[in-house]
C-alpha cells in the first residue's frame, strides 16, 4: 500500500466497549468512532475500517456507504461476519487479530480437559450441596486429543496438550506426517477416519463455507462414546441438534462449548442444564489485558499502512483465514 497522510479510520464499537483513548492513534489517523446504527454515517471517505465490535453484522448492512475503503481490520481471529459479497468483491484488504488469542484459548482448552477428567464440575456441585462423596478421576497423560483446525490456535493448543502428556493429532486442509506441533495431520476429508481414536475432540477451525456444519450426526457417531467434544472455534461449525441428540443418547460422554450457533445461547436450550455439558459465553481467549493487545496489534499495522509497508495478518478472502506456510 502506498503511504497516506493521516488516513480516516472508521471505528465500529458497541458503546459499552469503545476504543481506548490514544494520542498516537489520533496522531496517525482521523478517527471516526460509531456504534452500529451510525456506521454508515462515518464510512464515506474513510480509508480504513476497524471492526472493534467484531460480533456485529452491521458492516455488511452499511457497506454501500463505503466509497473509499482500502483496508478492513477485525479485532478478532475469526472473520466470518465480514465475508459477505460486497467486501469479498472489493479491493479492500482484510486483516485479523491472529496471535492475540492463541495461548489463552489453548490454556482454556487444557482447563476444560482437566475439568472433565478430574470431575471439577461435579465436585463443585457436591460442595454446594454440602455432600462429601469420594470419587476416582481420570488421568490425562497418555490420552489422545484430535484438534480440528491447524491455524495458530490449533497449534498452540497442540503444543500445550502435548506438554501435559496427551498425544495429539490434527485435522487440516493438507495432510502431513510429522507436523512440529500436531504430529500426524489428517486431511479434512478424512476427519471421520481420525475421530474414533480421540478421547478429546477439540474444534478450533475457522468458519467458512467448507467447515460450516462439519461436526454433524455422522461425525458424532464416529466418536467414542467416552469422548468429550470441545468447541472453541465457531458455533455454526457444529449441527447443534445433532450434538444434543448424541449427548441424550449417551453416544458422547460430554461437551464443552465456548461458542454456540446463536449467541447468546437461548434460555430454552437444553444445553444449559445437561449434566455433561459446560457452556461458557465466548470467553476462552479473553484474558486480562486482551483489549490492549488487540489495540496494539492494530496500531502496529496502522504504522505499516502509513509507511506504505505490507500489512500483517492479511486474510485470504476466498479461504476465510490467514494462510500458514
């Protein structure tokens, strides 16, 4: 990109979580903050759009007002809400916040595996009922995890689980025999062949047309009845009714869902009260200081933009993620 003098940056925020005040940002750019209902008012003439409210679908609704956007940045790793035809067909470069959430999500996954294996949920429930009940728990060392998604989050998760003593395999677009982080990586079309060996199935894939609904009744039927399923990717990767049916039938031992098809999860969903399910509100990557890290990542790319240097974390808009290798 060629250098620009103080570009106009439209910032989409939700009102509850505005962009941090920054003298450097004000020096680098003309900042135009707006909540969803006013985004179309600040897009005309804007060179850059920062989707700080990355869960909003408002960018697509306001896109017709974008007459000069050259760069769109998402304050999240997933960009599925931005892959609409108008942006896909435009010349605007799309970047994401890859790298901020990798280790926190990996730690969250390890925590969920420990919660299942060590019975923490049941322990807390018994404590609240003042009930002393001795139980045996499971080892995680030597157990087998299958990680669906070989991007940075999947890789960080693989490294951490291996350090904790689990064996790990992966599922990605291309098969590999000896991946440094994930060991044996199966091609996506061979997912059903890999599932039966897993004690823990971790879904960390991006949401794309190819991955939507990939974990369905057939996939659950291929899993061990003792397996636990963990989703830290996107809710629509899973056919939720098929998951509920598998849990009710006892063909799946448990599930931990940090993401669901419709967020927030409906109060009527049976997932809330199923004894073998852990539901969390899309928080696996949100650790203390994460907003500051997101902001600094954007600032670093804005400096590159001002200097005319190549941007980092450029998303392949056809694939829906930042290519690796």
